[in-house]
């Protein structure tokens, strides 16, 4: 009788989740709220100021730098929605803004303990296919990023644009060169995170700092970066 009662209660709980009435999430439940993620992501879609150099992803990032992203999977699951959200090497995915999933109170299901990860929007600069960037464009891109971040978080009001960071896979032999009429210099590589604040510091990164160069230069990336991030001081 007790076993039958437990089975019945389990069926009710499953039906409640499927219907969109989610139970309270625990740290290790394996899912986070799609509605919460939607509310965090939709401001960029509605943002009316310049953002042509920017893109905004949803990022699942490990809290511990030793935690691997290999095999990590994120799935959007709702009553009428089932969608795999592939993650790149930085833990980012293109986030679908779906009214049906929002109305259903769908789940973002992770195949790991959610307490080991952070979930947030991640703003970055759009990479060019030809790998050739004008210095003025990179300055504009950083300014656009800072203006948007100030729009969403007042703590950025005291920050300023210092440069951009090109990130590549750790084992890559990628190089980033800066060229002006008088010289061409390869930026020194170092190991670090693709984005400020990330625990995963296992990338080959090169920082182009505005103060070191005149505005009219060309920045050449011989390989496609995994991410280009604004550097804000």
C-alpha cells in the first residue's frame, strides 16, 4: 500500500512539472528555470541602442576551474518543447526566446549538478570571418558593450573600455598581430579565461589594449577565436 502511495505521489509530481507547475528547485536538482533565463536574456533583444558589433549568449560556466565542460549538455524541456542547446568550448549557447516555453514554465536541464555551475548572459564581440579588424571598430565594439552593460547593471558606470581580449583554445598556435603604418607587432600570448570572472582559465589569450596603439590600426587574427571579449577596467 505504501509503495503504491509513493508511486502515485511520484506520478503527481511528474505531471505537475510537465504541466509547468515546477516544484522549488534545489541546488543539485539538475535544472534551472527557463523563465528566469528568459528574463535575463530578453533585455538584449529589446535594447534599442547600437549593438551591431555585439552578440549575447547564455553561458553555463563552472564555478571550479578544474571542472570540465566535456560532455556537458543543456536541454530545454517543456510540455510542448524539447530542444538541445549545444554549448561551445566556453559554455555558451544561442538562447531561444520562445513564448510557448515561457508560458509552460519550461526547464533548462543540465546533465550535471547545477550547484557546480553559474548561469548567466554573456556579452561578446562578433568575430569577423576574414580575421581583419579595424582598431576604430574594436573601440566602438567595446563602447557598445560597456553602454549595454551600464544599461543592465549600474555597477558598470565607473568602468571604462581598456581593450579587447582574443581567446583561443589552449593548444592553438593562434597569433594576433597589430599593424600600423610604422610597425607590425604580434601580441604576447598568455594563459587565462576567455571572459572576466570565469573560473576556466585554460585558454590562450591575447589582449589588444587601446592605450598602446593609435586609433587607426589593423588587428589581424590568423585563426578564428573562440571568443572576443571587451576588457573593462
